[in-house]
């Protein structure tokens, strides 16, 4: 008995001595976001790349919650850090549970919710032991950004950040899709991405970066012999590994400040190929003007340009924004001239992008429409009235870079247009407490004639097209609100 107690005391003593050597500073952080759709007259439009504009009003109001928490465990010397983040939501008020076998719901109806917890981040970040203090490696599920107009989302991979004087170097290997082939006679058909960036400061007040990203993958031989890319789902993350993909994206971005004047810029060029694919200019059950291409090897040649220029005067900020995302003007040839995003979330306006606070309900997350590209002209005004209160408004004139061309399947009339419309947005943010914010915004799109492509009759069958006459008939109004607690 005494011997056993001696062993236990010895073990406890060793643990007591070891704990200080392995001590870590653990911090808990959170983002508790309560969001509300105050009102929209076109809930049918906010359907993630599948939205339509039915004649008349599709009005709706709802509430939801999206909560995120994460744990940072950092050693006392700061050389190693582990991060685990999880998310619940967007958990909608009153949305029913899914029936057995129908998958999980993201609702909160009677008796609570179903399974809604998602792993957001899960990574280890550490300093290289044989390098300077400014060389770190991060591996696991992590936030990743090449450029906010090309790729900026959570992804599995290994990334590095190395500082050499005033120059920063970033390298990464990402694995968006893994093929779990076990047969020795089959090729492994993974999708990989390789990324490199150099950030530097050429002069005082100017920060610039040059980057390149190469994505490569082979088709999944167990999938369809030849799969179809559509104008509706023109985004790399929706391609998976169904095609032979070789996509090169090179670019530069940066920002500059000259007194009260500021400038931001992004410029990218894409080249490469997508082989062994079909292409169809289709949207839901609607086929567009072109017949498409069958089992083609497509050459990619596309580009994107963006800049902001603005001025800060006391508590006011004025900003002009322009961007051009190239589009494709011929859906029958073997060229992809439209810029391709990988996985992004644009929040530049409320009615087209994710600018509403209920940002799981939107028309598109991309910086373009279909495969027709996008042209944005935006004037914005922001005013920080006090430490607690900020207000702002903006006006946008938007077009597609190439005409949306389509045929009404009922009348066989041909139409084409590039005008998306003029949108006005406004917002107000107020700090109820230092870490609790109330915010409300609203946007109204005076739809241009290109939006006629998305119009449908107000009937249960969404394939009714008599309202598709070449003239826009449906404007869009969206107003959202949030109460957000961050710690």
C-alpha cells in the first residue's frame, strides 16, 4: 500500500514539474451573430445561383443565428499555436427538422434543432525551429486567401509565411479534392493547388504583392464519362475533379496611401486548359442562345481588373470602385474567355452579392454573373459620426462584360442585353456596448433589361417564360439587420 502511494506521489510530482514546461495560453473567442431579414420582395431571387424573379412579389421576413467559437492554444514563447473553431448556423427561426433519411436541417423549430455543428478551422501554426522568428508553417483546415476576387475561403492544406526584411514570402500546397482510389490499376485523380506570393513595400505608403496559383487535377474515372460545365455553375469549386484541369492564375494587388488619398488595386490573368468536358449555357431548365460544346478541350484565357480610389476627410470617406471581370461571348467554341473564381464571398452590394447580413441567402457569391463577366461602377460614402455610430450609402451601375443572350422557349424570340441595373444601398451601425453591435441596411435594385433573363411567370411551375420579353419588369428590394456579439 505504501509502495503504491509512493508511486502515485512520484507520478503526481513529475506531472507538477512537467506542466510549467508545457504551459500554454488558451484563449476562447466568439462571434455570436443574430441576423434578420427585415423584408425582401423577392425571396425567390436569394437562392444561391438558382434564383429567379417571378412576376409580382415573393415577400418574406425571417430570423436566424450563426454562432462561431474558436480556441487558440499558444505556448508561452509563442512558437506553437493550435486553433480549433466550430460553427452553428445559420439556424433559422422555425425551420422544421429534416425527416429521417432527408439529411440535416439548419432550422430551429419545435423542440430545438437538428445537427448543425460544422468544423470551421482546425490547424497547427508553428515557428520553424532552425529559422528566424518570422518563418512560420500552418497546416490543417485553415483560412486561406490568394486574392478576395479569386480565392479567399477555408481550405485544407499547408501554408508558410516567411519574412525577410521588408519582404514577405508565402508558399502553399492545398488539396481541395482527394480521390480515394484503392485499385492499383486506377490512376489517383486528386485536385491540387500550388501557390506562391511575394509582398513588398517599394516606397513609403505603398504595399504591393505579386502572386501565382496553379491548379491541376485529373478526371474521376468513376464519374460521368464526360461531365458538363454550365454558365450557371461557372466556378472552380463546382468542377470538383470531373475534368482534366490545368489552370494558371497570375496577378498583382496592393494598396497605397498618399495623405488623405488612398488607392487599392487587383489585376489578374488566367491561362490554361479544361479538357474532356461539355459546356452548356443553361440555367435551371432553360437553355440559352448557344447550343454548347460536346467533349471538348477548352482553352482558358481570361482576366480581371479592379481598383478603388478614395479620400478621407475628417470623419468622412468617399470611394469610387471599378472592376472588370472578363466574360465569354460564344458558348459554342472551345475557348473559355470568362474569368473563373475558385471560392469567394463578395459583399459589394445587397441585392446581387452577399452584402445582406443574412449572408447565407444571396443570389451569387462570385464577382460576375453566369459566364458573362461583370462591370462594376460604384460610389460610396461612409461617415463615422461618433465612436459608436457609423452610417453610409452607395450607388452602383452594373453591367455584364458580354451580353446575356437567350431565347424564350415559349415564343422562340431572341433577346440579348448587358445592363444589370442601378442599385442604391444604405447602412447604419451602432455600438450598444464595446463588443455588441446593432446594424441595419437596405438595398434597392432598379433592374436593367439583362435581368429579364431571370424572370419567370408567377406560377408554381418555374419554367413558365411568357414574362421573358426582353424588358425588365421586376426590381429587387432587400433589407437586413443584425445584433452581433464578438469577444
